[in-house]
């Protein structure tokens, strides 16, 4: 199995932290932010379910730029073989 060594950048990590601290953030934003933060300075990879959610966010027009940024980061850290 191929290992993806990408990690969440400091910029996206800060964005994720802001999202998690903001009581107005949506559930999907918080879920993506949590996943992104878990992959900061770590070799963890995105799981299959989160990969699917992030993909759907990127394909939809209803999500904000913040949500799409988090989704893109999470998706870029998924298993390369999936």
C-alpha cells in the first residue's frame, strides 16, 4: 500500500483551528477541520469515509470557500491507491 506523506500546512491548520473555535461553523466544516488538524505534523492519512465526504463537498456548489479549502486539504492527504 502506498503511503501519502503530505501533511496539513500551517495556513490550513490555522483555518481549521478557527473553524473549530467558531460556534457558527457547520458540522461538515468542523468534521473537515478536525481531520485536517489531526494530520498536522503527522503521518496520518484520510480515511475512506472522510475522503468521500470531502469529495462531495468539492463537487457541490453549496459550500463556502472555507469548507472547500478544508476538503481539498483533507482529500490531498488520502491514500494514493484509493
